[in-house]
């Protein structure tokens, strides 16, 4: 049941991205290009998604368990720290360079777009680099601080 | 600023956005999970018990979407100006940035703002500003 629910959610998410036009990097860059010919479409995508999301997450916050009976995994971290802001700035630079963020890149890759495949491969390398850094740089430092 | 009326698609973008919201609603209400694509993908790179099946299933659904859309006609044109090196640099930045920032346009931008999370609002403001600054430099200065 859990896997089926997740599959259908992924399918609807992907269809939404395709219908919205966000799998066209030109539309994304058109939104980010305030100084050029501006395409406001992305704001309508976010607006539509958040409109439904407000109800869904409002309901989810009140529930102890999901409809399938599993635990609710909602984020608890509330810190606005350097990691969050720095990471998001780096993400934004990559987003502005290619016009791809993770969802549309994966959908475009699945649609057979070769340029999306290059982007996705590099994105996976980036995620693995982070995991390596966590394991060999950040985590040992944290442990050293605890010992000291 | 001038509006690019030839590419502006208010209705289909709003419809697609509503579908994305429905998908996020399904995942959180049925599975109790946040629909953040970078997090779902990243979690598969370091598999843990009970954390793999739903992630793989969600991504399988995401991958099936373009196939489903083929039934309704030809796919939309993609305008991708970036060449190999720009795509590689951009992908690397997105992979590293979303990992440190714990999310992307879906996790922070859609789900986080829907949760009214100040943290996600800050993240969204940061990647929007960085994206706008980058496009300004690439399109108007470089």
C-alpha cells in the first residue's frame, strides 16, 4: 500500500511538472530573468501547489498517523543556519545556470532528454560528494568537538 | 521589466501547480512523507531499512509520467541553452547545494511554504535570489 501510494504520488507529481511547463528550462530561466522578457508562469505553479499544500499540510500536522497507518515524518528542524542558507544559495546558482532543479531534471531525463542526463549525473555526483564530506570531514570534526 | 506574453502560460502552469500540490498532499497524507525530490533521491544513495521502497516507488512514478503524457500527444519543447560544461557545473551545484540546504524547489518551495516553515521560506528566498542573480549575470553581464 505504501509503495502504491508513493508511486501514484510520484506519477501525479511528474504529470504536474510536465503540464506546468517547468520541464522546459527556458520557462524557468524566463521566470528568473527579471531584467529580460519575464515569464511569470513559475509563480502560478508555486501558487497552485501551495494552495493545495496549505490544506494538506494543515491536516497532516493535526494527525498522529498517516491514512495508511504509518508515522508522520514532518521536519522538526527550525534553525535558519549557514548550512541552510549557504546550501540554498549554491543550489540557486546551479538552478539559474541550467534552468533545471531536481524534479524537472529527473522527469526530462526519463523522457529521454540527453542534456538532462548530463545534469542528473552531475547532480548525483554532487550528492555523493556531500555524503563523503559528511563522513570524512564534518562528522569527525563534530566528534572531535564533543571529545574536547 | 517586460512580460514575455508569448511564453507565459498562466492556466496550464496553475493546473500543473495544482497537480503538484495534490501529489504532495497524497504523499504526506497517505505515506506521512514530504515530497522533496532532492531528499527522496538523496535518501536512496545511503539506503536504510524501511527508507528505500517508498522512495523508489515515488521515483518510478515520476519516471512514468512522461510515458503517460505520450498518450495525450507530443511532448513540450525544451529550450536548453546550457552546453555540457554548464550542465555539469549546474548539476554539481544543485546536488551539493540541495544536500547542504536540505531541500529544493519541491521540499522547501512547495511543501515547506505549505507548512508555513520559516526555515523553508528562508531557503526559498535564498535559492530564488541566487537563481535570479545568476541569470542576470549570465544573460546581461557576461
